[in-house]
C-alpha cells in the first residue's frame, strides 16, 4: 500500500494485515501501529486514535471474513 493511510484505508489495511499475519490479531494499538509501518502499509507511524476504530471493527468481524 505505502503512503500515509487515511481513515478509508485503515480498515482494509488492518483486515489485510490480520489475514496475512494471524499473530497480529492480538496486538496492542502501539504494536499494530508499528506493524503497519514496518510491513509497508504506511510510510509513517500513523495515529493510534485513527487506528483504534478500524481495529475494533476488524476484530468484531474477524470470524466472518477470516475464512474467505
């Protein structure tokens, strides 16, 4: 993906990260923030306050999309 993520890109990025790296599912926000940066989803560390809602939604709908 690369570049700074906007709010419309965060949920798909978190879902993609979770689907590719299942061990990321239980990370704290600061750890997920770093993982998004290190794995190339963003060029900066982003903002935990922006990431939090995407994480909440992705964790809530995890059972429906993980098998897809």
